[in-house]
């Protein structure tokens, strides 16, 4: 399937780091129109567009969805006998190419009630998905493409990303009675937060926590007047329960404030017989696509290759994904 390999490389070679997706959206607008689809660009921000494509004589009951933005830095495509490399090759431009060719193959079979929605901003804030979700959708299912190694995800963890800010008082470190260390206040709170049990799910396993950044202080001999930290909890249930537990911990740390950056409940996905199943720990746009129908999550490539400087997608795995998406669409559209 050399057409698939060439299409993946063409998409990879158009830079589309989050916030700069305009060129790839315009390419898809023209390319999908040439492939016989009715295409609409949906503005999300300055030179940022979602791409919505349908067969012009059918209302979609099923939507294939993935994202067109990538993490930085951009690097162009290359290939060997087994893999295609490059930024976005598995996350998620290779998946996008598989969805396009699967939709075309289904159309040739006479199955036309399928649309495609390719969105911006998934890697940052789901901005494109949130805008798309406001539409008047008639679809029953949305098949979200992320690198799951062609296994159907039974669900994925949610998340609570937040920023802690601590206030202290600058003073010479030789005179501790005159100062207050914001860093010490922050570390005390982080110690309590890291020691907490944030929950376990039979489906998703334990919640996990990462202290992603710590900033603050002026010098080793000065009490830090300010400090802050960004923390990410991978939630396995209701995110509000996690917020309540966090706020209870922070009542003991009066020198801190906290700001929620992003939050989402854990997700349970629809599954169908005939596919290998596995939950995943990473997040997706699914919590922002609630109006598109029941969510399913499936795609070629490994999340362990995504976001790395050796990102790749297997050529055979991508070919299999085209077939899997066709088979999945038939099953879903055959349901009463």
C-alpha cells in the first residue's frame, strides 16, 4: 500500500506544531476535496482550523476523528523497510492517513454514512475539539485515533493539572527568624500531595502523580519569596473527587494557592467484539467530544514512540489499521 506510505510522509512533512496548524489544514481541505469529499474548515483561532469532511449525499452516523497538531520540535519524514519516521508519524498523522483511506474504501463498498473530523490543539488544551463539539451532530459513534498499537482501548485515565503557588518573605538566610521560605512551604505541600492515595480502578489501575515543574527562589543565601509547581494527577474516576481531596490537603498549607489548569474525568470507551482490548493511561480529546456519539479509541503506533525524537509508525501496522477501521465501521453501522 505505497499510497498510504506516501500520504503519511506528505502529512508529516507539513509542520503543524500546536498553534501552527494552518498549512496542514489547508492541505487537507484541498486534498480531501480532490478525493471527492465535501470539506469545511472550522476556524478555531488565528490561522487554526478544524477540518470536517463528509460524503455530500449522506449524513454521517459515524465520525473518524484524530488531531492534526503535533508536539515540538518539527522534523521531517524518512523511512526504511519497516517504518516511517518523523514528527507526527504515529501521533497522529499516520492515523489520519489510515482513516482517510479507510473511509474511501468504505465509500467504494457503498458505505457513505461516515464523516471525518480532524482537529487542532489536542496536544495542549483540546481547543479544536471543544469548538467542534458545539456543532449539531447527528452521529452515533466517534472513533478517536490515537496510538494504541491497534488495540481497542476500553477506557483511559482523566487528569487534573494544577499549579501551586507559595508565598514567603525574602531575608538573609543567616537570620531565619526574619524570613519565610516559599520553597519550603511548597515542598511541604508537595510531600503531603505525593503521599496521598489518589484512587485505583479495576479497569485503569492506580492513579498516578507527576510533579512536572518547580520554580522559585533567588539564591542559596536568600529565603525564597515565591515558588510554584505544576502537578499532574492521572485520574481514574471522577475528577471532582480528586479536587476535593486536594483542597482538603491544602487547607493545612495556608501560604499556598492553587489554580486548576485542566481537568477531566476518566473515560470509559465503547468496545466491540473481534478486537484486542486494553485500557490506556494517556489522555485524549474524548472528554471534549461528548456530542458526537459513543466514543471508541483505536489506532496504529505506540504511545511510547510518540513525543520522542525517534517517533515512528510501522508500515504493516498502518496497513492493518486501514482494514481495522473498515471492519469497525461495518460493525458499528450494522448495529440497530
